């Protein structure tokens, strides 16, 4: 499913044991996708010393023992509140007690909160130790575990303290996804749709054909889904590793309105659901500009419905607007938004607030 117009090529190597290894010459992370990978951590990654594991109160008891010998285990509390300087300090204390030196490594075993917090600890402990990501949620496997972004939150805002610290390895064991709640699982499905809509329409078509299988969490289907999303994420990150060239902005499709919905609702809107609603709004703007065909707009609506992902804005523009205005991509009082295009990759384009308001209001009315 590689896009012939892509400027970077990801090497995909199927292994005899069923796993797939993805490597990108211009990016330092290797990704392994498959079933039953956690017990083979040392074999796959070549570890010659036990790792220090950072997990959470659920993933630690569920999965840590599968990884074999370890130097230590620190379990974070569940939830976004764990992404804090206090948690980071507690991890440092545990790393010191375990005698972790520059040979590391630190393993992040969990979802995005664990990956972000453990990743920042690895980036800063002794000025940087090796990091291995073992994401246990679909959202982390297709998105947050790949790319090197690590961060914790401050009272003043989200992800304000962070560093780029790409993992040496990402082990995406799709068997872990069977433990997720339906609500948590669909957040990752929404991000997968984002890759199809924004990066490769061939993958969008594959999702349409395999929506039922994805909902059933068929392991072969999940293996393909995670591998394809990982391939696309690696390619984008290789072009713009530290987010300075504007290429990684493509991965923010749906996020302008999505982040605003999350914040304005007091996080009643979950991240993937909010991104799905944001993709619908962005697609309305593309439809108006002739960038997206009506049939493709309808395909998006039908796919999100088939995957049981909420995607209708349910808040008034007046409630959302103050949070939209905080988006980092504002220029001269107007947002730059990632807009999808039929048969092409998405593009970062300027829109007016009036255009955005009308698209949000149409979504709230359920107009197609």
C-alpha cells in the first residue's frame, strides 16, 4: 500500500515467526508488529541487560511479567494526571534506587500517558538512556509511541515540558489490544482513519473493506492495521523528525477542532472521538473548496459510523471558539488547518474563522 509519490521508503521485513519489522533509514526507531511479542523482547531488540519498566496500575500487573527479567518496575497512576513533574520525580527516585546507569534501558509499557512520561524520564535520566516503547493500546501503537515526542503537563498547559527522544524499538503486540475497553479501543480506530483520509486513500479503502474485522479485533487484521499506520508515521517522522519543516503537521488532521472539543467539554469528548468530529469538519471545508469529492465525504461519514465512532459536533460554536483560538497553528488571527484532498495527501491551508464556524454549525445540525 505504499504511495508511489512518497519521498521516503520504509523497509518492511516479514519474519518467519509472523512478526513484521519496519525500519526507516532516516529515523532511529525500528518497529516490530505481531502477536506474542512481549515475551520475546530481549530476542527481538537484542537486549543484553534487564530493563527498568515503567507501566501503570493496570498494565504493570497485566503485562510486566511477560517481559522477563527486569531491573525494576514503577507503576504510574492511571489517567492524564500521571503526566506530571511529581510522577517524573518519582520515576527518577526509582531509577536511582535500581542503579540504572547510561546503559539503561527504560521500557514504557502502557498507553500514551505511560509512553510520554517514561519517555521523558529516559530522555533526561543521566542525559539520556535507551528507550523501548511497548504500547498496549491501539492509539499508542498507531500513533503516540512512534515519533519521539515525550512530555509531561504543567498546571499552565498540556505537554509544556518535553523532549524529542525516539525509542530504539517499538514493540506493538496486538494481543494486548484484546484487553482494551470498547471505548478506549475506538480512539485508536479514529487515528487509523486519519491516516487513510490524510495520507493514503488506498489504506482508507482497506479500512472500509475490513471495518467489521477490525471491530471484532481479529489479530491478523490488527497486525495489518498497526503495521500500515506505523509505516506511514515512520515515513512522515523521517521527513520532519523535530517538527521544524511543517511535514509532521499533516498528522494533525482533525486536531484543530478535536482539541477544542476535548477542552471545551471538560474532556467528556475522548481524543479519538474528538479527532473524528474534527475530520468531519475539515472535510466539510475541503468539500466547499472543491478539494474533496462529495462521494469521499460520504465515505468518511459511513466509515466512522461503521466503526461506531461518534463524529458529530454537539457543542455551540461559542463554546468551542475560545479553545480553537488557542491552536498553535493560528496565523494573523486565522487558523491554518489540515484539510483532506481526494486522491492526494492532505495539505495545511489557511481558513477563515467564519468558514470554520459554518462548518462546525453544519456538523452540529447533522447536515451531510
